[in-house]
């Protein structure tokens, strides 16, 4: 049993979340809410950048993604996303897009499609 336990513990991810990511997301949401007059709760989207070395994942920065929304449908501006990723690569060559964020009370219709689009960008 001890050997099985060691394997489980040894395969765990070690994740470091820098405060800048949390601050960026909070700022993004707060600005969107203020720009909307505070009447409705906006949904914002962004990319999370960092580096992964083996089982260590470091989430170091994030930026807003441009989207257009019509009802539940969300369309990402993939050209803008690719441009921003290229710009970050010039300054932080070890950073890759490791994930994305959105603000909502729960998973929304269309989130899987967004995730699949972002996986294709990241390949």
C-alpha cells in the first residue's frame, strides 16, 4: 500500500499562481462592470500565461481576450489572441498560454467550443 501511495503523491502537480494573474482578472472584470454602468454582471475572457516544467506549472501573467457575444454565442478574435501571444513571446520567451479564464457563475453553453478553439491556437 505504501508504494501505491508514493506513486499517487509523486504524480501530483505543483502549481504556483502569481498574484498578478488574480489582480489582472479582477481588474478586467471590474472595468467591464463599471463600463457597463454596473447594471449587469459582464462576462469577460482572457488567456493565462506561464511555464510548465515537468509536473511544475507556474501561472505568471494573463491578458484580456477580445470577444463578441450574441446571446449565449461567443466568438473569439483569434487573430488578436495570436498577435498578443507573439508579443509576449518576444518579452517572455519561456511563457506559453497554459489556460484561459472567464467570469460566470458556472460553466456556460459554448465553453467547450471556446476551449477547443483555444487548444487549436495553442498546438
